[in-house]
C-alpha cells in the first residue's frame, strides 16, 4: 500500500483505483463521478477524494473553474496499473454491446467503430447447462445442428472447457458418438435434456492440454522500414515474436492471424506476417 499506510477495505481501495483511472485516462474526476459509479453518498465520495489526497498528495490538483480534481504534472499511479489493452478492451466491449456503458469506468468515449461482429444467439439455459456440466464433470444430452446433417441430432457430450475462436463460442467436449474430443458451437445447441456422470476425465484431451508455440515475423518481402513497423505492431524482438496456442485451437488461431493460406497468395503489404516455424504447425495442424 502506498506510503506503508494501513491496508484499506476492498471497497474503499476500489474507489481509489477508480479515482486514479479517471485522473489518468480522463484527466480529472469529481464527487458525482464516484457517486454514479459506486452508488455511494456525496459525503462518502468526498471522504474518498480526501483519502486519495492523503495517500497520493501530489497526484491531483483541484480546478475551481471546472469544479473537479485534475491530474497534476507529477502524477504517478499509486493504486492503478494503467493498461492500454484493458482500456481498449473496455471501449470495444461497450461499442459492441457486450458491456453496458455504466459498467465501464470510461466517462468520455472517443468516437469508435470496428468491423461488424454478428451476434451469436447462445441461450442462457444452454450456457448454464454447459457450465454446470463442466463444473460437476457431467455428460449432457444435447440436440445439435451440425452442417454435415440437414436436421439436428440428439447426442451425448461431456464438456470440460469453453473456447472462443474470435467470433464464436464453443464447448470443448468428448463426443460419445464419435468417441473423440470435438468443438461444439454453443449457438448450434438447439436443446438440452438429460445428464449423467461424466464418461471421461478432462485431462485425457491431449489436444486441449498441449500448447504449440507459433513464431511469427514480418513478411520477408517487406522493406526494412515496413518490417520495423510490423515488428512494432506485434511487439517483436529481433525480428520475431512467439505466440502460444492450445493445439485444439490451432486452426482458429491460424485463420484469425491470416496464416492459414500460402503467404505468397497476397501482397506482402496485405499479408504482413509469416510463420517462421511452419514445420511445427504442419506436424500438428489437422
């Protein structure tokens, strides 16, 4: 705790972290911000601001004209670990309707847009049933609509994990019909009915438990300057970076990174990155 002071209660420290979030990302904060975010009284919000000034005396300056505390030139985070990725994730989640704006700590949302993401209709009951099966190691009977059959089919599966391919949510499960581990799209589970004790141990899903390391680098036909830009984009060091992925999710990872096709099929400026350890992927990609 800053200054070696007494450990604060979680709720109080959370509000001090909020104050610092607003100071860092929004430039300032006032009592009404705290009241709205945490549903506390105005006197409590005032106490929080006073306590913050005691714990971080050089971080905030009161602006009489704006009637709020603004970040000082010597501001140094004490309660918050600023994270650009976390901020942008909040921004994206609110923009896509995943997170209500009121649940975010962002006050002033910059204009934001991105490619449309189709809504996947996963029912509450389906997700609840799958989560319960994972938690209690159960097999569940589901009515599943695959693309290999014209009509949905009842089958028993034993889910043990949830996966995300960048667009869709999956249940990673043992299929009792095919006697192997497979991915089942949650949105394609039409109905669930019975359950029974699990038929396999989750630890036997070797593809889920095994990780593969992808090594990527700038496309070799990019200019030196272009390659440096790509290296910055992907946080590369010495011309490459490593990305770990579960073997079971390798197909989705390659597709999302644009590495599932011949890198020469597109212009270097469009392809941008290439796999440096293609042989490892070829050994494991099915």
